[in-house]
C-alpha cells in the first residue's frame, strides 16, 4: 500500500536550533515527493519538491530510497518557521497526492 | 493572477442531506483536485478533473461526485451525508493534468459540519 508516515505530531525547538521533520514513505516504484507547509491562517502551499533539489527558506530535503525517507531539515530554525508541515507523495505517472498526517513545528524564542 | 477560491467558507448540514461545494481554479489552470481533511489528519484525495473529465479517484464511495465546467471551475457533490463527512474540503488546481511533479495550488477550504 502507498503510505506516507510522519511520526511526530508536534516538534518544538528553540530558535537557532537545527530542525528535522521526519517523513517515511511506502511505495514500490519511484515516487515524487513534496513538502507542503501551512502557516497560521494561510492556505496549504508547496515548500519544496525532491526533483528540484532546491533549498527554500533554508530548508532542504534529501530522498533516501534505501531508507524510504524524505526528511526535511533546516540548520537554524526561525520563529517564522512555526507552521504545519505535510509530506506528500505522488506515485509515478499518477494524478494524486498522498499526504502524511502532518507535523506541527513550534519554534520557541 | 487570481488564486483558487472556494465557496462557501462554512456549511452546516444534517445527516442524510445533500451538499454542493464550489471551487474556482487559479487562472490558467485546467486541472482540479478535491481533498477531504478530517481533524488531525492530512488531506485525503477524493478525485481529480482534467478538461471536464474525471481523471482519477481515491477511496471514496459513489455518493461523492463532481463536475468540472468549461471554465475549469468545479463542484463537489456529496449525497446522503453522514456524520463522518464532517471535515475541511480542499480544492487544488494545476495546469497540465495529473502526474508527477505538478505543483498543486490549494484553496482555503470549505468547513462542512454534519449534525
């Protein structure tokens, strides 16, 4: 079965500390993986996708096919990073996102 | 450029009733997807419409149905409402149909409460 697991519902870190939001997936083929973010009172929006290999707002995510993971990392958290983060998978050649349950990141001053 | 809009914002219905939710896609987008997000859960894919045709469906019963219009706006219809249908319903649009790598742009959602 195709599944995305985000084991942490809530992650609290202090400002300036490193952040890692975990995402594991279950899919036998080559997935496309994304991180979406929802800031308070805003709509869900794309943060980054693995095919772009980009860094957005200091966040990076590396696809590890051996561990079937796509963890989101940032070396120094900022208060404005506080938000809900969702990892999502698109099975290759298909039309839908499969979302994880999300992790709420709280960056404390 | 106009973003994805959804109406209404909130809706309260009783069990057994029918509901229609509406979505206007972002300018230039020809594909609309609908998701159901229950409290504390991630969005669950309901179905997608591309150029007025259903382009794929998730694990939702037939009482969830949809339409896409020539201007690419879309409706989600739910018949015989059940208490478990209470959720936030999200609409997302993109250009070019489904498939890997397509960023979807989300609307603000419609909060449906079934009593």
